[in-house]
C-alpha cells in the first residue's frame, strides 16, 4: 500500500459545514487534479474539501500557522522547510513551456529555453516566430522561489536563476502566470503539464516531443517531476482519511482517468 497524504482544492469553507477540510498551495496541483478529486471525495463520502491556490510557499505557511489542514506542493522538501511537516507524493507531473494560442511557434529545445532565461534569446523572431519581444512570466512570490521555478532551475537551468530582463515579469503564483499567457500574445512561461492542459494556452513540444499523459508515462517527454501533499507530522483523522483515498487504487485511477499521471501509471 502507498504511504499517506493529500490536499484538496476549491474555494472558501463555510463555518456552517460540520465536516470539511481546508487547504492551499500549489496552483498546478489545484487546477490539475485536486479540485476534481475533492469533488469526487465529497461525492463518495459527503465530506467537503475546500482549497485555494496561492503557491507552494503560501500553502506551507498556511499549514504551519494552522490556517489550513494540509497544503499542495510541486516541489519536495528543501532547506528551510519546517521539520514537523511531511511531503507525501501523490501524483506525477512534468514541466511544460507555454505560449499564447495565437503564437505560431510550436517547438522549443532545452538549449533555447536556457537561452531565453539567460537573456540570449529575447525576440520570437529568433525562434522562427513573429518579430516581437518575448514576455517572460515567472512565478515568484515575495517570500521566495515557487515550486515551478525551483524545478526549472534544477531540471533545465543547471541550478541558475533566470536573468531579470526588461521583459521579465514576476508574479505571485503559477495560476496567475498561466492566466497572463492566456491573455498575452507574446507571452512565454514554464508551468506544470497538469494545469497547463486545462488552460487556454499552447504547450510547446520540447525537443520535438509534445507533453501528454502517454509521453510522460513512457518517458519520451523529459522533465517529469513529482507532486506532493504536505501535512503536519500529526494530522487529524479527517486528513488521514482524505490522503488515504488519494493514495488508494480508486483515488489514483481517478487521477489517471482525468488525464493526470498517477503513481500507478509510472513504474
């Protein structure tokens, strides 16, 4: 049997609800699978799970301060994280690079991604696109690096931070980043496959391979990464029940059936 733990995702809890859980955190997880999973859990058990986004850092802070019952994260434990919380992997994801649907560019190489983030490629014309500056959107709150940025630095940028150019815009969460790319014809961003597939954006092929559930499972698409739920070291029984459901065969099958990549999909 797989370990324990998860996070739900929806809006705001009503004090009149007798049985509900609250959570916040990773926007990729919230949009990608948690909202649907929370609704399925309520359908099966009658217990509600209310979740908001805001990013991994906010979710962990909310958990530590007692504002939520658990959090979502798209990165594992790092130096500085509280010792009394647990990171439980519940699904797989992959880094994806997104552009506006009106952008004709459809493929990018990892070297080109590095060149964008280092400031060496600054115009879409250099990628056989229109003659327009590349508007780079990055999720980074005032509290520190987002889970997506940490993954991008570790998996693509050889540990280096993106260069801050005149066309770089830092935003509070990955959810806002995705929305900005939806609205900005010259936009570019890194995000998670799990949420990008539900947005009105174009995901780029990477080295000629398009990110799909199948290409991630078969490892044809690179940049696979884990998604976590974060809980206290002594979670209350309601949290344990929810996480147990997420990690159960039924919960994992549900994630896979909605187009996500479950733990059982990757061997």
